[in-house]
C-alpha cells in the first residue's frame, strides 16, 4: 500500500466517528429544505456546492421565515467567519502545495475536517519520514465528511416525511460541536481558546446580528495564540 493511500485512509478512519453526529445533522437540512419549499434537486446541489452545514440550516430556517436575500447573506457570512480563522491556522501547513491542492482542501475545510486534520499537522513527523504527505490525510478527512453530508442530505430529502416528530433529531447539531470541542481541548491553547470564547459568547449574547459570537471567536483565537506564545516562552526559558 502506498504511503499516500495510507495517509488518506488514516484520515478517513479518524474522521469516521464524527459522522455519527453528521448524519442526523445532514438529514435535518434535507427535512428543513423541503419544509421551506426548496426543490429537492436544489437542496442536494446546495450540499454539494455550498457544503456548509450550519450555514445551510440557517438559510433554510430563514427562507421558511420569509427572510430576504440580504439578511440571509449577512447572517450566513457572519456565521462562516470562523472558516477564515481555520484558514489562517492551517495555511502554514499547506502553503507549499500546488494551487490545485490548496483549492481542493479549501473547499473541504469544515469544522469537523479541520478539528481532525489540525491534530495531524500538529503532531511530530514519523521517524524517517522524508516527504510530507499530511495533505492526503486532510483529503481523507474532508472526503469522508463530504460523502456523509451528501448521503445524509439525500436521506433527509427521501425519508424526512416519515420520521416521527417525537424523535427530535435536532440534538445532532450541538452534539456534533461538543465532539469537535473535545478534540481541540487536548492542549493548553485549545482549553484557553474554548474558555475565553465561551465566556465571551455568554457575556456578549445581547449584541445584535449575532456579533457576540464573532467577537467571542476572535477573543478565543487571541487567547489560544497567547497560550501558545506563553508555552514557547516557558520552553525557551528552561
């Protein structure tokens, strides 16, 4: 088995447990899209092209509420600002890749794929490893999530009407993000970022247009950077 395939399959394997939360998440979008009057082909195309779970849910909810294009665009834009932070974090690891690779990985960069891939990038290279093939691991993470998202959207579109209302599969959304949080809190920087972001979100919840979440994300990022810098400073002082 080639080293590239080994990395790719490792990414698929490590991403697989998170799909337990992604499946009902995708089904929720399919169900919500039908409820909002979206044609099934358009809903499936949105999952393939947009490929942004939380943003897609917000879009169908706002469509169902009769919101216009401008409020929908502003809301989803603010919601997806976190992907800019993901990009900044992972850019140093992929900047050496050809443009075609960077475009592909940018398309596959989601919450779940980032949470798993960044841990692989932060790990020390294996002994004797001469070529950096970690982008194949990232590809495995993203491809696994993409395939699951398409299948779960299709399942929601096909079988959504038959799911009993008392099942209340909305639990999948917070469950998925709790799983991601547990992955990213393994080091001091992750814990600092999570704590500051959580406190910021609570303190700034009254801000309009969900701006409290945006500010909380920035504060959490700054806290994580500070924790990393402090850790390096401590190592240098020893």
